[in-house]
């Protein structure tokens, strides 16, 4: 029984202390990154990599080597899936799928799940907002494997996709996209001939398998030889999207940085929601357009417009300088009219980059230019205006990823 | 000789002749019933023999069981460590040959295993079916295949691809101490092979399939 006013005050004080401590603990327990809207992954001139978070891409400046967190381990910029304040990746050596938070300025593995026989992610796709489907080719078993992972409790169910194994001169498979449509799973893939460590090339043919879901039985297969390597590795860069009508668009990537069959054109293709099939009459040949080159990155702007990131073959000699010479253009493409318009941006460098975010019809485009500096550019497709936003000065050589963290 | 009580007492006192001593010991070792010998009252042969052995054992110099000592877990483990150490050093020497000549030629004929060695100013990991010639006089590396090299000091070398249909060279390259460089004769489709010399961090710029294969081969 509490009777005396002094006793009441004491209990109140204790309650306040407990409440304050509780809040403080909760705050320090949260990952540092989870508070901010955007995540920026950069590489400095000396090769050091940093992750920095920010609430705005529209202006100001940010020096990753001062305000960022050193990435640990380094060189994981092509491996990440970023979702609701956390970073996810597959550790190929341990075959573990990791959930990583940043706490007290350190990369901290929060939880992990073992994925036997999984050595790479070729493609990921969302089953629900909190569960992932990841797909990867396992060259040891010559099988395309998948895992469904629940990210909250980090549990996984594994299996293999019923895609025909490579045969004849082919010894490798790449899955370039997977997409759920009308209760089915559509999987775009192709085959490669890998010559030990001395190179590889890609079959002249691309395939799209329609699988039942969740039984994953083959229902039908589409084949096309006008182009090859449908989609690409989407932990590296975006290669497909769904428009407002539910139609699915993907870019094909026969260029030297993915398919390595550059005689084939880069094209945009479409799978209509109305029949879940590749539209055989829709073939937007980018290499035959004024772009006249191969391209890889592909992001949706909305209202039937998209951005493609395309290379300039006259400016590089091969894979030895493809990543370091500024030669990439950004084009706005009209998916319906099949027209292109170059964005007046400095030439960009870096073979593959997750470098475009589209929000509320505005595109934020990260550009690394040796001459014009590293900026997030802001493009408004309504009036075609382009202006500089957030600057990343200092030692930054490449902005390797920008993405929405929360 | 008859083994009597007196003889046994003399044996205990150490007063037996050699012949008597032998006779007593023979009797001790024998399981044959000895009707001639009358045991002291209340004693039987087995009990008496056990007592005598106990006494004799006290006098004998202590006999160590070497077998027991060797197989004692500590020594067993120590021996295993030493053996493993020796094996390791031998293997290391076999696989990491310290090559100091001015011109070093190495050919890895294996179809699956890298050949690792110290060659002049470099640590070299040569991929299967690859060969390399390092000439430190002219500052030139000729090679065909794929390798990872790590210089022990800052050096300048010209790297030359020597695969049959390729004679491309890198020009003088500054290779920095302690960094890993990947070099390969990369065959583009319908083109002559391209000589790639990349710092390990730039390996990421390669197509995913190549990156995966190289990271696996060189354990990156």
C-alpha cells in the first residue's frame, strides 16, 4: 500500500527512470541505418568502400569517408538486397544467407540461414513483402536452385527449378528474371559455354519458362533467337519492372558485360498481363535505335517511360577498361512509341550500378564522372529538366549503389 | 635339484649359488605340481609364489613400459604435431618453391589445381593449364592462361599474353606491393583474346560468370 506522498514521488521517479532507460536501450538497439531513407554505397579512389545513409538526395553534400560506415567485408556491392532497414546477402563460401544491420557504425550480422548448395544469386523476386524467392545456378550439380526465405524469422525452403540442364557445348545456365504473374512463375534464362577461366559466351537463344506455382511444373516454354540473355543479375542492377497495367518489361543483355554475345542486339521485350505470355509482336531493338549500342540497366519512370543505361563501344577497348572508362549514357525511352532521348548527363563509369531511384515521378540518377564530379542528378520527365542534387565529394571514385532503405 | 624350504629361505637371503638360484627361479616359473616339495604349513604354491614375486619385483631395477609411455596421450599428440609439422613444411616447400633465378619458367599442367609458388619478386598462383615466364632482367612476364600475382615490392613489369593466337601486351604496368592482381587471357566472342590485368578490387567489373569462376579458383 502506498500512503505517503513522499513514497508516491519516489515510485514516480523510479518509473520515469525505468521509462527513460528503456527508451535509450531501444534506440541504441536499433540499427543506425534503419533511421534514414536512403542508402548509398561508394568506393573511394584507394578502393575503400563505405555505406552512408541520408534522408535527402535533393541537395547538399556528403563525404562517405567521414560520415559513412566501412563495408565489411569489402566488395559486396553486387551482392546486396536492401529491404526495410537491413541488408541481405549470400555468403558464397559458407553458403549462408545473412541479414545484416549496421550498429554502432559496424556491419553486424543479425541472423543467418544455411542454404546448402547455393553459391550465387542470379535473381531475386518478392513472394510477399517480407518473403523472398532467390534463384541461382549451381555449376557443380548443373541445376538451377531456388530458396524461399522468410526475412522476419530467417527460415528457408529450398528446391530446384525444372529448367533443362545445359547440354552440348553449353555448360552453364543464367536466370535473368523471375516474375509472378496470374498465379504462375515466369522465368527468363539462357545458356553459356564457359571456357575454363578464359572466357565464355552465350547461346543465341533466350527462353522464358512458364511454371505453375507453387508446384513449379513446366507449363510452357517460349524461345527467341532475335536477342539473348533476358534480364540480368538484379542484385547488381535493375533489368525489369512491371508497369501500371501489370505488364512486365525486361531488357535483354547480350553485350560484353553480361551475355558476351555482342553481335546480338539489346532489346526491350514485354510479357502482357492479359495472357502471361511474351508478346511476340513487341520487340524494341535498342541497338538498332539511335542508341546504336548494347545496354544493361533498365528502370521504370512511370507513364510508359523508362531509363536505360547504355554503353558506347567506341570509348572502351574491352573488359579491361569497361569498368573504369566513363562511357555510359542514360536514355529515356518511350516504351509504347519505341523512341529514345538521351539525357544530357556527363558520361558515367562503372560496368553495372544500382544507380537510379524513381519516386513520385522524379528520377534520382547517380553519375560518376571523372571530369564533372559525383552527383545525384534529379530528372523530371514531365518537363525533361535535369539538375544536380546531392554531391558526393572527397575521395569517392564510384557511387556503386543508391537505394531506398526505408 | 629339490627346492626345499631352506633353499627358499637362502634364496630370500641372497645366499644361493648360481645353480640354486636357477633352480628356485625355474621352480617359480613352473606350474607343474611338485610333490617332493613340502610347503610350509598353511601355504600353497600359488600364494607363496605371488609373495616371492612381489619381493623380487622390489629388488629388480624398475622396468618402464616404453609402449605405455609412447602411447600416453600427451606424447602421442606431440608426436602427431611434429609429424604433421614436418609434413606441412615438406608440402609447403613442394608447393611454394622459392625460385630465385632471374628467369623463371613455370608450367601448370594440372587440370584442376593451382600451382602456388614464390617466384622472384612475386607470389604467384598459377591456374590450371597455364604457364608463365618471369624475366626480372627485362621486367617482363609472359603468360598464357590465368594467374593471380602479388608483388613483394612495388615493381614495373610488362605483361605479355603468349597464348597461340594472341600476342597482346599490357605496356609497362606499376604493380603495387601487397596487392593481388588477376591476369588472364580473356577470349571475347569472335575477337582475339584480350589480355586482362586487374587489381583484385576491379574483378567485380567482370561479367558475373567470370567473376564467380575466378573467385572460386583463386579462393577470393
